[in-house]
């Protein structure tokens, strides 16, 4: 009995089994690729390497659809799959530059019909169009890459010999292209989402930044006097109480000065509110010039101002108060109709000395100091104004 047919059948079976294993290995390698770890071009390069690693392919390439053109995004030849070749060469001149119409040729047919196009003998097949004058292609398969019915591009594999591809190659490439389509679509979706998240994150950061700026602006408006642009009484009560608590804790002096402009109502009545506003703004600017870093200056309301001087005792505060009183008396203003006028200030002073009332709440103590300074101002007004008086802080809290 002739055993040759059995041997031939066994050889063919082994060949088909080997092809099946290599096909499954190529698909498994494609599945193992992480589509999110790389950009699109690198993903396609890796996909072609997995295909070439297990199949006898002379060349392979992927053209992606852009409008009505197919643009070369990845290509691989047998030489580039050699062990001493690290992969697709960076900056390949064909990548991203070679383009073909999606309405003609085998690739165009693959896109238009959604069906694999197999040119078993390119020299005799009228559908085949030479790429850049290259006549070395004997066999060519163009497999469309689709996802959810939408064309993404074409996978091409070629061999210099005619009739190089068997039906099982077609089945493999169809499955491979389908999987590649899912990977491409997933890659694009994730990166589109990442871009969208990044865009929204930037928008959110800008919105948060604007909200923070508005918050600071509103906070500033809440503690800044609109007219004079110095702090208002709201700021005074929180900041001064903190300085009083510090003075109590470290046993250092602190002075509080109440400055009340004399006959200010007369300025508004005789020279107009515009002149009165100008006086308030310029006097506030002058007060600011007299303060040190750490001093607290605030407009209590109307024509009253408060100056809190941490670390300043009676002598230093009285010296500053007298200088302020003399300077303001020397200032001259002019109304809109050209009339000149001046103004004076009454200064009430009270001083917290080291050891005074150490057990009292700082906010309560601030109220006490304001009340004592107001008493001193009242005496100045009663004595003819344009004066300074000092009121000791009563040690009796009752």
C-alpha cells in the first residue's frame, strides 16, 4: 500500500495546524496590546509587528481614512522585522504623506464595499494600481477596517510572489482587521474623552480661579471703605481685637486713637458734598502715610477714623496725635467755586499698658477702649475742638 498520500495529507495537516497556531498567536498578541499606552501611530506599528511576527508577509501597511483620502499611517517590510531591527523607523518619509483616493483602486473598493479585496496576481489584475511605481507586488490583500459600520481605513498585506495567500489568510486578516477596528475606535474614544476631560478641567480651573478672585474681591469690598479706600469698621473690630489679644499675651503696650473731623457738616453744607468727599479721601491718604506696617487704620463712619498702634505707649501715641492735629489744621482745600477752606480734628486717645485687664475678652476690651477714646474726643469738642485728650483705661470693668 502506497503511504505517500497519507504522508502528504499528514504534512498538509501539520502545515494547516501550524498556520492555525500562528494565526491564533497573532490575534492573541494583538489582544495583548494596550491601546491606551501609545499614540495611534505607535499602536498601528505594534499591530503590524504582531502580524508580521507570525506570518510570512513581505510588506504590510495601514491607511486611515481622512475625508475621501486614505493616508498612510504605518508600514512594515520584512527587513524591519529582523531581530536586529528595533521596529518601524521614526520619521518614515511615507508616514502621513502618502495618500490615495478612497474612491479608486483596491483600497477604494475595500472602503466602498466593506469587503476584503484579494488580488492574487497583481500583474494581471486591472483593479491593481501600482503604489509609487512599485511593480514588485505579486499578491495583495486589502482588508477594510470598520467599526460599527463606519470605515476607519484599510489594512494591506502584500507578497512579491503571485498566489501567495490562501483562503485562511483572508479569514485571519478579516478577524485581525475587525479587532484592529475596535482597538482604534477605543483608542480614539478614550483620547477624545481625555481631551474633553482636560478641556473641562482647564475650564473648571479657570472658573475656580475666577471664583477665587471674585471671593477675594468681595472680601475686600466687605472690609474696605468705598470712598476712602481704607479699611472699614468691620475690619477694625476683627483686626484690632486680635492685636489687643496679642498685646495682653505678650504684655506690650497698645494705643487706640479716635480722630473726629471738626465741623465737617459745615464743609458739606457750605462747599458741597463733592468737596466733603475730597477732604475725606485726602485726609484718609494722609493718615495712611502716618501709619507703620502693623498699624490699623479704619474709617468708623462719617468723619470718624480710628488708628490702632500696637507696641506704642502713651508718649509715642501723644506725639503722633499732636503731629496729625497740627498737620491737618495747616491743610487748605478749595471748593468748586474757588473758595478756600480748612478743617481741624479732635483726637481722643486711650492706651492699654502691659498688665492692664489681662483677663478680659479682647473684643470687649476693644469696645472699652473705643468708649474711652470717645470720651476724650467729647472733652476736646467741649473745650473748643482742634485738641487732643487722653483718657486712661478704667481698671474697673463694671
